[in-house]
C-alpha cells in the first residue's frame, strides 16, 4: 500500500479570518505608534508642541533682538532715552559713587576712556595683565581710623583662613588639617588629600606693596583666586580697600626686626 492511498487530510484547518486580522493589527499597530513617536522625537518640527495645559505659558510678547512693525526702525527693543541713568538711582544723589563709574575704586584697574576696555600691560612672562591700581582710589582716605576699620573687617572676612597674623594658619585651615589627618579623634592611617585648604601666607614678600598691587588684592577679594572664593558680594567696596590698608600694615609689621 502506498502512502497516497491512505485517505486522510494532513492539512491543518485554516485559522478564522478574524484571528488573522487581530494578530496582524496587534503586530503592526504598535510598530506604527512606535515609529511615529520615534519620528516625532527625532525630527525637527517648526510647529510648537501640543500644549494641553496652557497656564499662561504662551503669551504675545517681543523677545530680545526681534523685529516689530510698530516702530519705524523695525526693532522691538528700544534704545535708552538719552540722559537717563540706571533705574533705582537718583540723578540728585549726593553720592559720587552712584554710577560706580570710578573704575579704579570699583574694579581696581584702569579702563581706557577711549576704548572702554581694560588697559593691558605685560607681566615678566609676557602674559597680559590689567593695569592694577598701585595705591588707593579717591573714594577712600587712608588714616589710622580707616586701617582700624580694615582690621575689624579682616577679622570678620579673612582671619578664618589667613589667620590673625596673615600667615595662612587661621582656624578654618587648622580645622581642615584636623579633618584630613584625624577620623573622629583617631589619627588616620594615611592623611587623605580630599580636604585641602592652603590659604596664602599674606606676609610672603611676593604679596607686599610694590610687588603685588593693591588693585590686584582688590580683585582677589572681589573675585577670588584659585581655591579662594570671591567675597565681593559680602564686603562693601570701601571695606575691601580698608582690608587692603590693614593687610599692608600687617605685612609691614611682620617684615620688621623686633627692635624696630
Ligand atoms: C575660605 C578661606 C579664605 C578666606 C575667607 C579668604 N581667603 Fe584668601 N586665600 C585662600 C586660599 C585657599 C588662597 C590660596 C589660593 C590659591 O592659590 O589657590 C588664598 C589666597 C589669597 C591671596 C593670594 C592670591 C594669589 O595671587 O596667590 C590673597 C591676596 C588673599 N587670599 C587675600 C584674602 C583677603 C584679603 C581675604 C579677606 C577679605 C581673604 N583672602 C579671605 C583662602 C581664603
């Protein structure tokens, strides 16, 4: 007997059309949604996104540097009215520092009146440096009371790191050293380098008057330097100059022999 003689149907019954349709939709629809999302996320669309909760997010306004048909010159931004002064300041103010236009006092270096840019000199290595003020600006008068005031400000703002004698061993520095070498009172097997605070020794000859200009110290106080933070926002401009006068007095006293 041959196999072909046996009479039975080896073909499986066809699945119902509904099932085929459901499976095909089930396979292709998520792919379609996925590609649509991918496309939307990766291609630039000049139209804004669909934004359901507006919450005043979109308002009619002119952005900086944009154009406007309202004005003849076509610019949305308007120029200052000639002769106006910075908002919140009074033209009748008796304070000559009103506009902080005295660059030596408020920046510590010279600005060229012609170009409005920093006057730049070269240091011994040929690198550009601002022309720092060597002495004191006109807004301060250096006398004993001023230096005393500077001492007070120094003790508030600098002492913690630079120390009372300026040698860089203030309480913050000493505490950091303890943190680096002790763990809860127990000496660490190996000092960790993670806490390192090395305030400059302000009595070092490289920081004395004539070598390190007052304007440069002013900039270190204002903007910081290396690992020292800028303290500008915390110390008034005149107080910064007072601190400088005190640091100078301190340096002088530290350079003298005991007999002098
Ligand atoms: C939080 C600690 C801290 C305080 C507060 C602090 N300093 Fe310093 N200062 C440092 C450290 C640290 C350095 C070393 C910075 C470096 O070289 O990376 C430094 C460096 C300096 C230098 C030398 C910058 C140079 O050119 O090398 C001057 C000048 C100075 N400080 C002045 C002051 C004066 C003035 C005050 C107070 C108004 C002050 N510092 C407050 C930590 C401090």
